[in-house]
C-alpha cells in the first residue's frame, strides 16, 4: 500500500512552510507507518529550517515529536500492531548491529537515521519509522501533550539517569524554556531540591509553580555566590555561551555540569575549577528506546507533562513565528 502524505514543507532556508505532497514508497519489512495525531514543535526544527547546522535538505518537512497511531506494519516488525498508539522522536532508525545498538544505546549508533535529516518529518498526516523507534505509549497518557516528551522530555530525562542524580541531591537547571521547564518537573518529582537559573524575572512565579525551590538571577554575581559550592548537579538547557566558571563555582565537590543545549561556540572551562573539587562537565543527546519507555511511564505515574500551547497544523507558520519571537510558554504542539 502506497501512502500519499500531506505535509508542510519549506523550499529554502528561512522559508515559509507550504502544503507539500509526497509518496512514502513501499513499506520496508521492519518499518511502520504512523498516522500523526499531534506533533510537537522543537527549537531543533527551527535550527534545521534555517540550516544552522548545515544538514538540511530541501524541500524540508520539520517535526520530530510525533504521537499517533500505527496504520501499517512490515512483515518483520516486532512488538507493534495496527492500531497501537506510539511516539516518534529525533531518531527514526538505527543499525541494530553495532556495539552501541547491541548495548541498548541505540541513540549513540553512528549511522542512526534522524527523523528530519535527509527525510521528511512529522509536520504531516503520516510519518514512517523503524519499529524499534516507534515507542508504545502507556495507557492513560494525554496524547495532546505527549509529543514534546519524545524529544525535549527524553533529552532532559537521560542526564538524570546518566549522572546518577539522587532524590537527596540539590540540583540546578539553567534556562527555563522548552527543555528547562520539563527538567524542573522531572527533578521535582525525582525528589530533588531544585534551583532554577533564569534571567527573566517575569517568569519567577511560573517557575516556582513548576517545582523550583528557589530562582536565582543568572546575571547577578551575588545571587550566584549565595549558592556557591552547594549543587550536586546542574543541567544546562540553553544554546548560548555563558560564564561557565561562575556555574562551576556553584557546584559542590564531585558535582557535575551537564549540557544538553546546542552551544555552537567552544565552552571555556578552566581546568583548576574542575580539578580542585573533582568536578566534571558532560553532555548527552536524547536517550535509548528503553529509557524513553521508562520516562513515559514515569510521566504517567506522576502526571508530568510539558506546559503547551496548541495550534492547528494549517497555522504552522504562525506557530513558528510565535516560537521565533520567544513567546512560546513553553512548548508548541501542532494538532494534525
């Protein structure tokens, strides 16, 4: 069965999205076709739209935070059937035979297929993926809000596991936007005391309501000094260059500064700021399919969802403008 897809595509960098049709071709034996119900809009969609990373091919259909229903399965698909509700994030396939895939770290596969790189994404009525990356959604999940969990959510959940964050830890989150606000909700429900770093005083009340114990003005050296040497873990979700040494100063001995924001400039990290307290700096992409399932279960158990604004897919350009202008509070979801 050939599927004619109705999508929205840009034909040049920074171009407007317009209706675009294409054929998915024959379904592979290990592939599934997903009827898209909702698709989140991520800052990575903007970066790809504008070809900031030099990876974009046009016509370009963004969208990699998909939730929907399986409508077709290949002959060798495991664990999925027509009618199953699934989510699809940044990755849509991995090789399934390299050391990383065999170790369960499919998201570190060197040849992993990315949902909006060299192929068309989820700003469409249908999208295709390998069965392993179509994550079954747990019962009772709110489909209208679940999309951003498949990219933004797992991006900030993975570091909590990687860094061995404990419920007794005092932690910090830099940048309370699309990623950071989800990190706050996860860490609060993890049991941590959570310090939010924000440069926008207008957000303080909202940030506290989402789980922060305290909001620190990241532009005020005195505010930063007030928590010197106290944090076990800091998650940076911003994509801009910061005074990294000031943040390292807020870490307790053996503390970790973990980066998930796509900071394009090299990070200036003074060696002595790490050496003296056995501190470390790390980073990570999303997470494995297994961890994504665990995260979704954790979300349903604790009723954790991103704070979202919904637009119909037909108003995709208005939604992009809203995101570009920094007005999104805090994630945009397109209803297909």
